[in-house]
C-alpha cells in the first residue's frame, strides 16, 4: 500500500471514529428525547433534560467533525452521498434544530414549556429515524453517475432503510433508557429499568433483522461475511454480540445501575464494527472506495496535523469531565 | 417539472435564506463575546459592581444567541453537500480543511470554555473565569478567521492548483489561507460584528435610559456603546473603502455592479447615488449623480477613466440591481452609524449624553441597524460574485447538486417554516431579557436551569457539582 493509500485509511478511521463518537454520545441524549413522551411528570422531564443539557452541544460537535471531515478528506464521497440522502439529511437537520433550541427555550418560558417538550421529543425522533434511514440508504448503495449522484430523490426510501431507521430509534432508546438507569434514582429509575428491557428486546431484534437482510443487499456483503476463509474473521462479531447481549440481560436482572449503559456502548461498537466489515474499503458501497474518494494527500496531511494535536486534547477533557459529572442527578442541584 | 435553472435558483434561495438567518447570530456573538470580556476586565480592574452586573445581564442573552448560532450553523455545514455537491467535489480538498480547522480550533475552544463562562464565576475564581471568557471571545474570532478565509478564497482564489480530476488542490496553504481579499474581509467583518453588537447594546441602554435616566447600568452600557459608535464607525468606513479598492483590483465586475457602471467612462466617472438599474437595457434610470466622484473614490483621481460592465462578457455579469441596492443600504446605514457616533460625541461634550431624549430615540431606532448592514453587505459581496461560486473558476451552475427542483423547493419551504417558528421564539426570548433593566446583583443563568454548556470542561463540571448555582438576588 502506498503512502496516499495509508493516509486515506487513516482518515477513514478518523471519520469513522468521529461518527461513532457522535452516535453514542448524541445517541443517549436523542434517546432521552425519544423517551420524553413516556414520562409525563414535569419534574421527571426536568431531571432527564438536566442529565444531558451540559453535554449535548459538545456531543453535536462530533457530527460537524464527522460531516466536515468527510467533506474535507473524501470530497467525492460527500458530493455523491449528500444529494442521495437529501431528504433524510434535511429532516435530521430540522429535527436537530428543534431538539437543540428546546434545551435553551424550555427553561425560559413556563407557558410554552409543553410545546418545547414536544419539539424536544419530536425533533429527537425525527433526527434518530433520519440517521437510521441514511445509514440504510448508504448500505444499500447509491447510484453514481460519473462524479455525481445519479439516482432519484426518493431512492433512499426502501423497506431496508425503514428497517434501519427503526433500528436506530430502538438503539437510541436503549442508550437513553440505560443512561437514565445510571443517572437517576427512585421511581424514575424503576421505570427506566422497565424501558431498558423493552428497548433491549427491540434493539436485539433489530440487530438480527438488519444482519439477516444485509447479506442479501449485495453479493459482496454475502462474500465478506460468509465466504471461506472470511467467516473465520467475521464470525466472532455475532458471537460477541450474543455474549454482550447476555451480559446486559444479566446486569439488568442484577439491577446494576451502570453496567447496562456501558455494555450497551459495547453493543453499539460491535454493531458499528459489523457495518465497517460490510462496507470497507468502500465509502460509497460498491461504487467508490476510500482511495478513489480521497482528497489530495496534501489536504489530508494538512488536516492530520490539526487532528493529531486537537483530538487527544478534546478526548482528555471530555473524558475527564464525564468522570467529574458521574453519579446521579437530582432535582435540587443539577449534580451531586 | 421545472427546468434545471430553477433548481439552481431554488438552491441559491435556500442557501441565502439559511445563511441570512445564521449570520445574524455569529455577527452578534462575536461582538458580544468580546464585549463580555471587556466588561469582566473592567470589573477586575476597577472593582465597580456595575460591570459585573452588566456582564451577567448580557451573558444570559449571549447564551440564547449562541445556542441558536450552533443549531443554524450545523445546518450550514451540511448545505454544501446537499445542494452544492459539484462544489463539494471540486473544492472540498481546499475549503474542507479550512472548515475542519474551524471545528478543531474554534468550536472546541468555545465548547471547552463556555460552560465555565456561563456558570463558573462563583466556583472557579475570578482569574480562571476571566480566562474562560477570554477564550470564548478568542474562539469566536478564530471561527471568523477560518470561515472568512474560506469565503475569501472563493472570492479571490490563490495558492491552488487543479488536478487531473478537475479538483482544486492546495499548492501553498499559506497563500491559500491568506488570499488577497482575506485581510480586508476579516477586518471588515469583525468590525461589523463589533458595531452590530454596539448598536444593540446602545439601543438597550437607550431604551432603559428613556424610562429611567439615573440608573448606573443603562448609563454605562449606553456610554460604552456610543464610544464604540464614535470610534469604530469611522474606522469601519475607512476599512470598507480599502476593502472596496481590493475588490476593484480582484473582482472588478462586482465593483461595476455596485457602482451601476454599465458603461466604461473615458474619464471622471460620476458617482451614482440613486437610480433604478436595468439589467436588460444596461442602463441606470433616474440616476442622481455626483460628477467625477466615482473616479475620485475608486482611483483617488477625479479624472481617471473607469471600465464598465461593457468590458465584461454579458454571461459573466452579476445581477446588478440587487448588488447596487444592497451596497447602498449598507453604506447608508454606515453613514447613519457615523452620524449617531458624532451626535453622541457632541452630546457627551455638552454633558447631555444621559439626558438627550432625541439621542436616545435615535440610538433605539438604530438598534437593529447592524444586522441589516451585515446582511446587505453579505448580499453585496455574495451576489456580486455571481455567476461564479469560485470567482472566475467555477460557475454556480457547475457547483450545484444534480437535484430536481421539487426536492429543493420542498426543503426550502420546510426551512422557512421551521426557522420562522424557532428563531422568532428565540428573538422573543432575547427581547424579553432585554426589556428588563439590569439590576444590582444580577445573577447568571437561574438556579433551576441546567448547567448548559457548548461542551464539557472539568471546570464546568466542578462549577456545577456545588449547590445553589447562580443564586438570583
């Protein structure tokens, strides 16, 4: 592999990492939005929002880094994928607008609070569903015409993309519920436990269905997963998913407050790795590889300097702050 | 089915609409972040309570404006891909890294320190808190640095090469970042942000002075804002002039459109003050002119010849009426700003700065003027760049996504509806905060509010981990 090729691989991992950081971090606060309608009491909702209000903005910055990184490092892929995903992306952005301002506005207007609660829940649902649909649309492949998107503007809508959309909603719901179990006490936690069970079942069902459907989308996916000797490398992924699922069930049964959330993160990581196994080395599946889409080496190098310096700093303070913020929230004082 | 041209018009309308909404918030938060840093510095130096009162007063407004800037900014970062995929493919390798550096340096800096700034004064000590305020201000300026570098490169591209795939690539990052129009554009924009904020602060001060002219808070903010108007408005006019000369050197067609010069002048071109430009007939009807003034301004010689749009191929003309009028709106507001600045100086010398109701009404009326000027200036420079996305190199039609008009039309409609709901609400909340006068012991964000920040910081976490955050007096 030559040097620019290596750079493209490095950038593929950087962007994959940024997107994963976004998915799990915004995943649990979008998940709380999804759970909002299930908690009617104002006090509960205040607590739920308090538990993520300090972090959502930072979480969302990873989305800008993921999208911006794709634009900068793989401009051709960005140029092809974005028009292909036009409607889901627009829907996601509008959902995030509502969700984002709700954090600020909800506290400023007691009279319109219920409206901003609706905006929070609705925006979170639309954003989660749209992200899942976009994922499915990428997996099933988009039509490429020269250096441009060559399909129609409804191509993204298929039974498979609806399935992935619902799967992401289920997964975010699980993350949100497990987060609540970890961060709350008393009655709120009890109800969060019950929801974690339900969303776990939904998420596992979704993983099975998406995993079963994916190999039938493309022969290449089938070969990647099942052809000998690939299966030796790929088989551990579903096995690990099964083990982690069992561990989540056990930790929930043991009423452990923290383990279900962290195990859910592992579950997400495994599913994400599964997606990576299916797609790599394509960035637009079966059409454009990361090397074809890569920006010229000097662009990728120029940015790599910034990433190499800044990402570790960002990770250190993010990690440390999450550590300081650990523990339960209560109504009296944001954190204690 | 609409034609391809309509899809481009709709995509441009969508970009213009989302951008117009977005630019309002950075223009305000760049100025406000620096103003907050100045207020806190003055408080630390003088120990006068009024400065920290004003700091907390404007901090609450900053939080709402910043939040809206974040969400509208996320939309902007995806606009390039969804509506301008041709541009993304061709220019991603050049524009993308500049925007990536904006995220890595500016956004994460703001994210790192906003939490401390919003909630930390009672928790982290004055020194660290002031440092946080300073870092947020620096973050907003860094953000302006990178995004204006990207925008300036699209206006005056330099330091690039074109590869076999027809993509622009960097030949020299230094030349590319510090492209010919960048310094002028950066200075002009940052000053515009400062003036915009000064006129908002001045209007809020004037509003409260009109009801109660003895309170400390309104007096101080009004006085500070009027100093800014008196000192910075003339500097901005000078900077604008220099920026105009730079534009004449690099984007002559834009200046021709701004001036309404359809025809070349062999010497002593008049300055058209007002008139009705007609694109199709290439004339300016009912023109009110000052003889030789345009040559004087642009060439600093009243008898210098000036080239007109007749020297430019017609398919490369920007749409003159829009550029012509938006430029006049910007300049007119600039002159009104100067007038208010001078009027305030006169009142200050006569000792009637806090008594002159006419001055206060003038300042109140000028409150939103900065936003209008920023928008008009932005329209002048962006519409003046047409029909190119990258000046002289990439036509707007080649930059667009291969999308059908109905797709863009429906998303445009969705953006319009959502933005009006969301940002109207935000503006109402900001106006409500402004309607209340600053009072002694002004708290930060209220205690029942969550510890919102743009990100996570250890210091913010420490700040929030205590009890009784931001007790309101």
